[in-house]
């Protein structure tokens, strides 16, 4: 006589696995979003520091870019001597000549964060909203 699982036993196991999976997914998604947020904050900090160096190199005359805004990661990397990922599709970055760096979230809740070059607290979270 062969021993095998009954259909009812298989259905119960599938239901239990589905419940466990359903409980784990929200935590996993929150962890992914937190990591994306940390990446954006880190990139903004790097851009803020690089902009301060640029300002000092230019004898405290102007921030990068000298006029207007810069959104091309390639140009930002070149002119501020950074190596930010050019394949980052989670965030759009912006550097303003006022000494402000900004990140806008693609998808999700489209949040916008920024740091000013004059911000001094290195442990604070970014300001919420667009660059002033």
C-alpha cells in the first residue's frame, strides 16, 4: 500500500504557506523602501559635500552649476568629482546654483527631499519639499 498526502493535507499546507508569505511581504516592502531612502540621503549628502568643495575651489564665488540647475548625473559626477550611479531609476537628482541639492522619488509617493549647502547637521534627515 502506497503512502501519499491527501488533497486536504496539501491544501492546508498551501494555505499556511500563503498566510506566512502574506505576513512577510509588508515588512519586506518596507525594508526595500527604507534602503532606497537611505541611498537617496547618502547621495544627497555626497552632493552637498562636493558642492561645498566646489564653492571653496571657486574662491567662495558661486556654487555648482554657475547658473540655473543641473539634472544630468553624468555632468554632476564630472563637475563635482563624484561617482554616483548613472543607472539609478529610483530617484532623480537636481543641483541648483543656490547651493541646494534635491532628490525626487520616481514612483511610490513621489516625495521630494533636499539639503542646502549651508545645512551643518550631518546627522539630520533631509528637508521635505523642493529646493527653495
